[in-house]
C-alpha cells in the first residue's frame, strides 16, 4: 500500500495531496500511480463530492518522475528492453492522465511549488490551475534526453497554445508562475501560503452548484476539445434533457421565483 496520496474530504470538496515532500513529490513507482488513480476514482465515485483539489505537500507540487528510479531502471520508466519500457509506461504513469481525463469532477490544481516534467503535465490534467508566486513550471523532458511520456505533448498545447508549448518543450526551460499567468497556463497567482486556501475558496464557489449537473458540464467541456460542433450540440441536447428532469433544476427555478438561495442535493 502506497502512502503517496493523502485523501481528505470536507463537505463536497475532496483534496488529494501528493505526500512525499522529502522527494519533492516525485512519482517513482507503480504503487504511486495506482494510489493517485485510486484516489481520483474514489472521489469520482462519491456522490457527495462536487469538486476535487490536487496539491503537493511541502514546497513542491510535483518534481515529475523519480530520476534515481530512472537511472536504476527500476520504476515507471525504462526497463530492460524497449518493448518492456513501452509496456511499463502504458500500465503505469499513463493511467494517471486517463483517470483524470475521465473524472467527471471539476479539478483544481493548487500548485504550491515547482511543477516539473510530469509534474507540469499533472497540473495540465486539471481543469483550473492556481499557482504560488515564484513557483517554477517546466516541460523539462528534453533536458533529460527524453520525450513527454505521459501525454504532455497533447496537454500543454491545449493550455498555452502550440507556439508557447513548443518553446517550453524544445528548450526545457522553466518559467515562473507570473509568466505562466501571462500565457494562460494558470488562472491566478497568489502568495505561497495562500495557494490551498485560494483553491478551497474557489472549490467552495463551485460546490454550491448542483453536483450532478457540474459533472455533465465537465463532460461537455472535455468532449468539446475534440468533438465537431454538430456532435457536441447533440450531446448537449441529451445532457440538457437529463438536467431539466433533476430535482436540483426544479429547486433552482423555485428559489429564483421565491427570491431565496437554492439548496441543491444532487438529485
């Protein structure tokens, strides 16, 4: 059993903390990957949870892959042969972007410190990113002579555009949170001691909304990244037909006409 992830639920908000600060929360083993995937799936399977926060313990968000394990060919990276390495990526770290992609919960990355390599990709797997002032973010795979093995070449251009993503991936150089804000990689930059509180406050503003409908909106956003407009309109109509029949929709209408705050129950 991995101790890599700390899971906490506070009302409708679940927080996952990468909990190996002495290793800057680097992802080093299949147990680490499984722990993160299991925690995401646990939150998604809990009807009461409306929002998920992902953050790191200590001074780093996630330093990426564990370089010692990479050197020793004993972890989630290279193994004895190219075929074994290929399979190792697919059954290990590549499960993380798939789990986060298919998670129907809105996900906020509270980037409390450095997000490097796979750590930056992990942040890009989230829907909203809040960064600590001075935090460094880098798609640094090229500095190690490797490529993004966990979907970064798909994720980063969608966050910052192709030109900026190419610059970051071809140079491997880090940018500070303030530049990340300017290029749209993060949505806000706050004092380091305020990152988690800011994420929690935003999560609370999201969590007051109908939880099941939030999941439908999240799915539409995901599908909209690759679907044709006419296909997305069809899906939107289907989701809207479901939303109109929910008790939360009826509560929203009643509260509007009664001039009161609605109370949503996820039904």
